[in-house]
């Protein structure tokens, strides 16, 4: 990606985050103080961001960031015994579950965009991704034009689903699109031969490839359809909680601790198969991580 695009992407994401704070408040922190518990949303199979491993534990890059935010909540409220209720959700229900209070905080693989920002508040960005495709390494498919007339899967309720449908109409590719419940189900469609390609955020594709029986059989290819930032989500109109979340994320970036978390999940063996994604930070992520003003103004 051209370097000149990096500051624009990061700045745009931060500006969108900053614009979410409203005057009226729903005080999540006060509610957590009274109840002594917090509901933390997580994904089942969003490797390596938020997923359930082979020991039935919730783990991942985004989940580690969420745990840092929980530490900040404990400190802020002086609740060392804060109870954490883990709440699993599929992509289609994540925003409604944040809106209706079933989840207080969700850190997974949710893209930050204007449409979603009308429903929930976003934290400062935590990761930058590209939308690409995965196919069999020997399929001959190298870009989206090669998918014309083929069965293609993506995950329901994702930005990739919207982008893929738009691409299909605009380029008249006549793809037969299938929307699966989650990323694991999408990859099963590909692995079983029912579809020619799986379209999704590049790092999620690498995550699914890592847990395949034969990872070398699969290739992530294609000119990116888009580049977007991931961020945590929380309810709108709660500036106090949002400030704590953003302050924590900004602190991780300013201290350099975010680089340790990145190396843990992208440059070292991870569950469930102890495979190393071996995915060095992109230019966009390096720009994000070293941004001194990673935390939006309030």
C-alpha cells in the first residue's frame, strides 16, 4: 500500500471514533460498580483476534486488549474482584447485543465504519486489515475477476459481505454468493469444495488457514477490496467509559506494549495447533502503533 495512504487511514479512523462521543450519557462504569460485574463479548472462531481455543478458553489479540481494559476498569472502580461474564456472539448479533446491554464491551474483529457508528460507539483503532480472498493454492484463482460465475462464501453480517455483493453487481461477475454463520463455517464451505473462494479480512483468512488440516493447500490472494480498521465497540452516549477504553488502548500503543501483544499472536505459535502465522506488522499497523495521538480527543 502506498505510504501516503497510511496517515489518512489512521487519521480517518481516529476522527470517526472521536465523533462518537455525545453529551448525554449512559454510565456503564456506574452500573458495573453497582453490579460488580462486566459482560465481555467474544467471538467463537475469529482467529487470531478473538476465539475459543482447544482448552475451551477465550483467547486472541483483541481479547488480550480487552483484558487490559478490564484491568483499567478494576483500577478505576477499585474493584479487584470484578466478575467477568464472557458472552459469545455471531457477527449478525454483535451490534444489537451491545445496544441492548447484553454486552458492555466487545473487542474482536469489528470494522469501524460510519454505518455501524450510528448504532454503537467505537474505541480507538486496534488493527488495520485488507479484504482479500482465500482459495486452493492450485485453483488458478488469483484475483476477484477469476471468481466470475463461481460459488463464493463470506460470513454473514460482515463488511466483506457488503463489499462482495456490491462488487458482484458493479462488475457483473454473476457469482453465486453464500453467507455463512461464522468464519469457521465459511472455511468449511471452502474446504469441502462447495465454493471456489472465501472472501474476508486478510488476517482472518490467515487464521482459518492456520487451523486447516493442510494449511499449505490454501492461498490468500487478490487485490484488496478495501482497507479498514478494527476497533472495540461499546454503547453510544457513554463518554466516561469510552474515555477509559481509549485511554487504555492509547497507553498500550504509546508504551510499546501493543508490539508485544502483536508478536504473541502473529509471530509466535498460537492455539489450537501451535502454528505460527508469521505475519509481520504491515505498514498500516506500524503507523497505527506508533501514533503518539492514538487516543482520540474527548
